[in-house]
C-alpha cells in the first residue's frame, strides 16, 4: 500500500472520529451538568435527576435543556443558566409548556411519524381545560396524569396511563372526597368501577381491551358523556346491542323522556355482568322501574324471560346428557359441536332482548330448539350405546366366569381320575 493511500485513509478515519466526538448526541451523553448537580442534592431537588433516568424523553435523546433551556455542558451554575434557561412553569402554564413540542407536527414527526399532535387543542375543550381557563388551578394538567420527570410511554405497564393503571390515576383526584369538595360530583366512581364487569375483565383476565375511564370519557378531551351520546359511547364496544335497541319501542320513548339508553338498565360505573335476572320477573328485574307488574309491557317482558329460561334449561339438560354419555366412554364430539349452535342461538336471543321483540326471539329460539332436539336424539342414542356396551360386558363377563368355573371343575375331574 502506498504512503499516499495510507495518508488518505488516516485522514478519513480522523475526520469520522472528530465528527462523532463533536456530535450533539455524543456531547449530551458525555456531559449533563444538570443531572450531575441535582444528584448531589436532596429530596425534591434530587428526585428529578433520579426519575429522569427512566423518562421516555431521555430514551429519545432529549435532555433537561430541551424543556428548561440552559447549557448542560457548563459546570458553572451561572454559566449553565444562560439566557435560554427557563424556570419551572407555573401549574397554569403546563399545558402550553408541553404543547410547545407536542403540538408541533414537524418537530414530533422526527420521533414518530404517526404520533398525534392534537392533545393540546383537545385539552382546551375538556372539562379540565375549561376550568383551568376560568382560573381553577386544582384541575388536572398534563403532569397530573403523565408525571413530570419520570414520564413513561402509555404502552409501558408501569406508566400511569397504561390501561390497568388509569383508574388509579383518575382516582387520585376523583376518588378523593376532600380534594373534590365544591365540585358537586360523586367520588365513588373508582370504587364502583372496581366491582364492575369491566374491571373484572381488566384486572382478573388482564384483558387490555376492557374499557377504563378514558375509553368512555376521553383522555385529553375528557368530559362526561351527555344523555344523547351515552349510547354511542357504549356502542364502541357493543354495536349489535345498540343497533337492536335503536329499532325497539324503547328508543322513541327514551328519547322523548330524555333518558340515557344503556345507563338505565345496566348502570354506568358499577356495571354488573349481564344476566337473565335483569329481565321481567328476575331477581334484578329492571323492567319494574318503569312498568308495573301485571301491565302489558311487563307481561311481554315475562314472556321473553320464560322463552329464554326454557331454552337455557333445555340446553343445559342436553349438555348434561352428553356429559353422562361421555363419562360412560361413548364418543360424542360431533354432538358437542352441534350443541355449540344451540349455545349461539341462546346468546343471540339474549342480545335480541334489546329489540324487545318476542316474535324475533321466539323465531331464533325455534331454530335453536331444532338443534337441541337433534342433540338430544344423539345423546340418547349415545346412552343406549353405553347401556348396550354395559349389558354386553356383563354378559361376556358372566360367560367367562362360567367358562372359568367349568374349566376348573373339568381340571379337578381329570386330577381325580389320575389319582385313582
């Protein structure tokens, strides 16, 4: 290799090394006097530096000066706090402070091309934002929900905005009776939610699709749903029930009375698992709230419940029949598969209760009844097969026992003759 080529290669290497050394990211990683200084302090002054180690902003290469200004490369505190340094924002300034970056699509696109940048505009439409504009400094701002220097991505399980942490995050304010004094709203929402079917799905089954506070109320644009919009909130997850209800006689009546659709029968935060007992005549009869017992509407509800109860009992009996045959050793997988059609018919019938149409429910259960009849025939045939096998086994066992006894006697006879 010529000395000229060697010199050229060396020059390129030196240039690349210099480029790396003087890069902002390298300088930032090498020197941060903000963190170094605050780590030597105590309590509230030390906490920001400690917490920032796990902050999502740091993971994307941002540092203290990106929010607070200043020069982290300077060791002298006076030099570090140059003209660009900004004091910690006042509480009322926080939304605009965070929004200066998070509302800038050109800036945010550098980190995530698909990230939303409408959080600030939504916030000003929320109850929180509107109250802040009126001078209520107690109302929630960005840092109340996301934290300050330990901000984590929403999809991180330890994040305050991860689904199973959201009830606790909202509850810090909304479940605090002392804090919420003067707002004239209940403070049992979180406790009620924890007993609901939604919470059971979230906390016990770890179903992250289960609704939490922000799924119904919104997050940055959080507001209580109006009476007219509650049904649309529920339909985000329950579209079929909502569509059926919109065709029912209840729809027009509820609209005329200004009644929230789903809320009346199912509640809001304390939503119990749906049950046939909610129907007329059930233990938790909700029809009786509006329709007195004995009236035509209540009688119609009783008819619907009777149809469903009868079918459910028949379906359970068919399942028991197949289980009995299976325990006796007969193959019933095809019949069990067929029984799933009946189960589907029952689920559909229960959903059809939102339409308040006994004829539709009866027609649906009629088709399911044909399936149950077929399953019953197969189940009874399987039991007969099991009994036939049992009878055959008994006969075969008796025959073998008699054969063994005859053989034993014959052997004794032969032995006796040989002894003589």
